[in-house]
C-alpha cells in the first residue's frame, strides 16, 4: 500500500513538473512586450491600455511642472510647459494602483498627465505617456540594462 502511494506521488510530481516547465519554457517576455507596445496607439484611453496588458503590472509616474533651473542632471524631462522657464518632469516611478489613478483623474489631480512604464526584460522596456484626461499621447522606449554594455 505504501509503495502505491509513493508511486502515485512521484507520478503526480512528474506531471506537475512537466506542466510547469512546458508552460514557462515557451514564455517569451520580449515577444509579449513587443506585441503590447505595437498594440498601444495614440488616442487610446488608459483603461484600454491596461486591458491589453492583463498579465503585467506597470509602474506609475506623475508628471509635474518645474522650473528648468530647479531640474538636476538626472531629471527626466518629458515636455515643455506653457511658460519658457518651465518643463514637464516625470516624477520617480511608484507602484501602480488602478483605483487611486481613477480617483486622481476624476478629481483633476493629473493636470500635466502621467506615464505608465513596463519592464519586460533587460532588453525591452517602454513607457506610455498620457494627457490629463488619460488619453495616450506617446509611446517610447526606456533605457535598459543591456544598453550598459554597448
């Protein structure tokens, strides 16, 4: 009886290991990222973009207006503001919270827009820039670790 239980347990482990390795061996994060990036088009809403990216979670970046003279060398400038001495700056990345963003958009707390960034591998990362209404304005590549060695 004990031998039968051990054999059944071993067979179960072999089956689970096979399913696990077959499922993950075929996963290609670069392919998934490239397909997502190609599918995102200017004019889409932020909810449409998130619906396309079901399996992955982005990072959130608030965009603020700052004086050019206050920006350091590591500041990520994403656009020019109405006044000449001001630029639009992407704040540091934070964990994304869908409900929180929905509240911020409804209350007008994103006057200069925001960005959602995805990192799929050390070769593929991109960001999607949205306006104050949550509409895609730009999709652009971001720097990755693989660029350090070029």
